[in-house]
């Protein structure tokens, strides 16, 4: 083009006003779009922090709701924190080994096999299962058919179902990043396959897998709907996740937010701040860990 | 590294004493079995979810005196039980589509902003901020929606009603409060990060030669995006939208907190009311008897099937695109 213009001696035509205008309009629209996304985030965080800080105290974090009615002030989230930590720990203990082994199968053993493709497809489908459906499944299977009572463990089962696909996906991505040369070097030394996976592949991908697990834990920690169907509600501290109703932070927020009394709503904000604090610590921790990932 | 040591010591052992060393075959079999078993177990869970939901839904469907598909009322606990999913299906589909309509343009804007407009150094941090939106649990969006957004949205709602009231959706007498519209706004905020992060990934995959070719022809930034980025990313953006739609359809507590219970299908989305599959389940579960629970499981099964179809369609688009680009 420049050659052409040089021959004819014309200056390169400037971008017309209409095109410039369009470019500007889109530029503004894109900035506005980003602002639109930041507004709700800031508003949510501001509201949770400003309202939550007024409620949170040592008392709030160390007391249960035992003997406290909806209109009474006081009470706390201790029983819910205990419940949430136990349920999430149980869910992780059940789902992480299954999920990581599934990822190992998909990457190390299943390459190109039809079964692996089927599993991979259904892991994707499972990612999209609404959390309430996982709750209904545990309700139908564990409580209605097998006849167990509601318990923290039933809630953990539902959370586990939700955790598996996310952990499989992230672990799979990480295992795929492990360079094949490492595996080949190990095989060349006569190391059996399973030891190669255990001692070479998994350690190499370790930080990446842990990052994925932390994000999955943070995600299920905020799940409410499946817990409402499986752990019931209680105001008292129950350390035993295998027997009787248990509380949890999300169901506690649900309970208090549905109560029209101002003191109850205030408690909901306090619990929301507690929950969001734990989740953000997990999230930011996971990101920091991801930066240190050994695989580049 | 221990593996190398192990092998060395094993090798030394062999040369000295000719002791039979493990070929690792048994360990291999066990390990392979465990990995395969886990993979199959995932399939079993999926099968079990469908099977148990169907099994436990049947009693209520048999006892139902009304029409499951067309009745608008949910009286699963009265005797005889009468319930239908018409209102739930309407509320679910309506709120999810409205949310998608609001979220998609903004999400694409964010994705473009982060991948093409924002300064390079800032891009990572901005992406992190959008990801944080996804990390906030739905119950907290519900709390915020009910105790902040509902109270502070009357201005916008009455504006829409006054100036756009000629559109049937925005008509109505007593607008404001816990309406399907506010529910959709909350859903839109929740699906925004999903759509934008997938779109961003797709945009980043656009081959640099495509972009450079457009720039070499003198295209402005917008023209570059329109000519090279959007056509390349279209199928990826569509599948991102469908994944967002799947999430919006199944979202429970946020929308259950924000909506207020009013029976019947109401096309006036600015008026209080509305209900969805998921919201109905958590709201009525507490007072449900045996048939009531079974009826809720039946409605959950419908939701399961709908979201599965949407998700499978999204995956199909993604995999077709993969074949196309590789």
C-alpha cells in the first residue's frame, strides 16, 4: 500500500472520522462493562465487611445459638464453624483420592481409550450438575433409601459429589503439563509405571494439584442448597458429624437472613463475613501457591 | 529422585546377591486397578444420581391428582396432592434467560477489556478481581440481594416501568420489591465471571497473525477485534454463554432468598413474585411429608435433565471447535 501511495504521490488517507468514532465508542463501552462488573463486587464486599464488623466479636465466634430466639440479641456462629469445617474435611477426605486417581487414570493410563473419553465426558457433565441436585441425590439415596438420619456426614457426601469433577479437571490439567521426558527418563531407569507416577509425576504436579484442591474446597465451603436438605438445622454445638443435625455457616446465614428481625439479619452479615474471610484466605493462598508452581 | 536411588540400590543388590527384585508388575496392577476403579466410580455416581432421583420421584408422580407438566400450583402436601411445574419452569427459564441477556454483553466487554484494552501489567490483577466475583458464595449474593439490592433498586425499577412500560414484560401496577427482575440481576452478576473467564481464554488463543494482518491493513482497534477476534472466538463465547445458562438454571439459594412467594405465572417481571425449581425445593422442603419430598425430587429431576442438556450442548460446541482448529 505504501508503495502505491509513493508512486501516485498521495498521502496515506487518514482513518475517517466515522471509524475513529466507532473505535472510541467501543473503547468507552468496554471500560463501562468492566466498571459494571466491579460495582457489584465492591458493593457486596463493602456491605459484608461494614455490616459484619459490627457483629463480629470474640463472643460471636465462640458461642452457639443455644437458647437464643430470633428476636434476642447475642448468640454466635461457633456451632456453624465446627459444622462447616467437619463437613468440608470429610468431603475432601472422600473425594480428593478418588478425583486425583481418576485424573491419573485419564492422563497416565487411559490416553485415547473409549472408556477414558466416556469418563472425561461425564466429568464435564458432572461439573454442570446444580448443587441442589447433588443434595436431592444424597437425600434420595442416603436418607430415604438407606434410611440413615440427617447428619453432617450426609452433607459431606453431597459436597463430595460436587468436589470430584472440579478436582479431576484441575488435576488432569496439571498432570498433562508434566513433561513426557521425565516419565521416559524414569522408565529408562527401569522404574515401574506406578512408581513413576507416585515418585515422579505426582510430585512434579504437586503444587498445581494442591492449588486446584484449595479452590475446590473454597467453592464447596459456600454451598448452601445441598446442606439444607441433608444436615437440617440446629442451634446447638454438635461435634459428631455422623449423628444428628449439624449446623454450617451457609445454612446459618440462610436461616438468619430469612428471619425478618434486625438482630437476626445482623447475625447473618456477621456469619457472611466469617465465611467470606475463610474462602478468601483459601483463594488467595491458592493463587500465591499457583505462582510458585514448578511446571512452566 | 528417590526413584533413581531405589533403582541404583536395586541394581547393586542384583549384581551382588542375584536376589530377585520386584519387577513392579503387581504394584502396577494394583495401582492401575485403583485408578481405573476411581474413574469407573465417577461414572457410577452419575448413573446413581439419575437412578435414585427417578426411583424416588415415582411415588409422587403416581399420587399426583393434577397435571405434572401444566399445573401452576404446588400443593404436594395436601390430600390429595396436586402439583405441577408450570410456574417453576416459567420462573426458572425466564430468570435464567434474562440473566444471560444482561450478563453476556458485559462479560464479553470485560473479556475484551482484559485481553486487549487494559495495560499488560494490570491484566493479570484485573482477571483476578473478576475471578473473585466467582469465589463469593451464592448465599452471600442472596443476602446482599435481599437486604441491599431489593431496597436500593426502586428507582431503576420504577424508571423501567414508567418509560418502558409499553413492553409487556415491564408493565404492571405494584412494581418493586422482591421481583423476578431483581432475581435475574443477581443471577447475572453470578454468571458474569464464568462467561467472561472462558471468553477471555478463547480471545487469548486468537492467532497473532490474524490480529497482525488486520492491523497491517490499517484497521482500528475495534475493527481488528471485529475482523479477527470475534469470528475466531464466536463458538467459544457461545459455549461460555451456555455454561453460564446452566449455572443460572440451577442456582438455588440466592434466588430463593431474593424472590417472594406469589402463586401463578406472572409475565410482569417487575412485580413481586416468581419461583424456580431450585428455590421451590429449598423453600418447601422443611414442611414436606413423604409425598412432598418425592414431588420435590421429581421437580429436581426435571431441573437435572434441563441443565444436562444445556451443558452437553455447550461441550459439543467446544469439542467441535477443537476439531476445527487443530
